[in-house]
C-alpha cells in the first residue's frame, strides 16, 4: 500500500479530528497545511508534526507534492478550493456540507470527473455502528414497507458560538441549523429512506443575532410513500438534549439517539435476526457531537486511493442531502410545497 500524502486547508475546530485520525492510519500522513490565520497553520504544523505550513493554500497546492487535500474551511469556500485542487489532479476530501448551493456543488463533481480524481464528502455519522446496523436492517427488508422517519436535533448553541467566526450563521458561507448543524441528520434520513418526492418547511431565527435560521421544522414526502418529519433547533435550554433518528415500518421500529446518533434507544422487529445480539455492543459515548467517525471515514479514503475499496460517500452521494436542505429552504421562503429535483 502507498503512503497517501495529505494537505490540510483550514486549521480550525474540525481540522483537529482530521489530524488525530490521520495520525492513527498507518499508510497516511499530513505533509502540509494552510490557514489564512498563519498562527493556526503554524500551531497545527507543530502539534501534529506536519512538515510545512502556509498562509495561502494556493501556494501550498503549487509547491507541495500531495495526493489529496482535506478541506476544512467555511462551507461556502469548499467548491472553489475543490475545483482548484481537482484541476491539479489532487483528490479531495471536503467537510460537510460540500457547498451551500447546487451549482457550485455540481462544478465540484464535474471538475473531479474531468480530472479523474476522487471527491469524498465527510458524512462520518453514517459509520456509527448503530446506524450501520439500522442500514443493514433496511437493506435486509426487516421493516417491510417503510412508513415514517423522524429526525430530532435539539441542541444548544450560544451566541458566542456564532460570534467565534464571521462566516457562521451567514447565507454566503454557512447556512443555518438545517445546513450546518442538522446536515448529517438530513443525510441519514435520505440515505436510509430513499429518494425524496417533495418537502414543506418553516424556519425561524428566534434566539440569535445571525442571518440564517436557528430553528426549523420540515415535512418530507418520500417517493416510496413514507413521510418524514424534521424537528431542528439550536435553542434548547440549557444544553444539548437529543440528536436522533427514528424509522418506522410495517414490521419494525427503531430509534437511534444519544448526542451523536450513537446509541440504540429502541430496536424492535417482528422477526428475530442475529444482528439483534449486536445492539448492546454497538453503543458508544463520544465526547462531542462530532462523534468518532472521522477515523473510519478517512481510513476508507486511504483505502480507496490505494485501490482497495469504494468511497463511503462520494460527491454525488453528498449532493443528495444538500439538495434536500435547499428544497426545505426554498419551501420556507416561498411558503409552498417544493418538489425535487430542484431546478438549478
Ligand atoms: N463533520 C462534522 O461533523 C463537522 C463538524 C464541524 C464542522 N464541520 C464543517 O467543517 C468546516 C469548518 O468548520 P470549523 O468548525 O472547523 O470552522 P472554523 O472556523 O473553526 O475553521 C475554519 C478555518 O478555515 C480557515 N480559513 C478560512 N478561509 C480560509 C482560506 N481562504 N484559506 C485557508 N484557510 C481558511 C479559518 O481561518 C479557520 O481556521 C465547515 O464546513 C463545517 O460545516 C463538520
């Protein structure tokens, strides 16, 4: 297996998860990093033993010999950085969401196709053991017909969280509670339930000084006839209460909760399956809502780049939850039901 050489762009909060994960993967190394706040790049370089660092990521791409970039910058910047890397034949891992509009997300996918490089969109919660078991149960048809799905994201984000960086809570670089905080949950919903037919939603900014919503509710009609409900708020008093997904079908009911969809809360099927024995051991206790999934996610990236696996979440797969969230935003804006696919 080749050692995959990574370059990190953006040395903020989530980049730490990438650095810690890559340190644990045998045939992978972050060889360079960049941040417009040079001090962050230099501190990351020192802490994680990264050989070089830059203030300007374009100079980093120009000077360094890397196989893959890890894009950990504000969401609205992901597409332009990905296209520049792809044009240099560099593979891309982008943090979620891949971008905040469909046009630039499509440009990313196209640039990667044209340059024959991989595009990975980080959706680490898909890898949580209870979620993997739930996906397996759906694939084995243990639910029979799927009737309904619910995602509940009842978190707390103080104003100081949004004030930490200018991009947070803006339409240009972030999006709101749906696009940022709940994006993994919308991703799980569409990944588990299948294609979406149409949506309706309400959003509000009730408790923060930000442009985007800090709260919202959505109704999702799936093509298989099932109905989904999303209940999302960053205004829970006084601390994070729940991050869960519930799926109900003809022959089964499952709720996965905990703070990062990491615990089986309810697991019941008409017919027994040996997977039922794995429920207890699948639970975990992450220290933050980011969970433990970056290690598994990046291990898959390394395996794919070594020709040993297929991507867990590629650009086309990452685009689906982006389209769903943008449809919910459109519905909230125009006050009407919105059908998918969205016109670009
Ligand atoms: N997978 C997850 O669970 C998860 C969790 C948190 C954040 N994220 C995503 O990760 C991304 C970053 O979030 P964060 O919380 O780390 O933000 P952050 O503000 O802590 O970090 C972003 C960093 O990017 C740097 N940056 C901005 N513009 C740059 C440029 N042009 N060139 C180089 N560096 C630049 C900033 O200086 C900052 O250090 C967002 O897209 C967010 O949605 C994902």
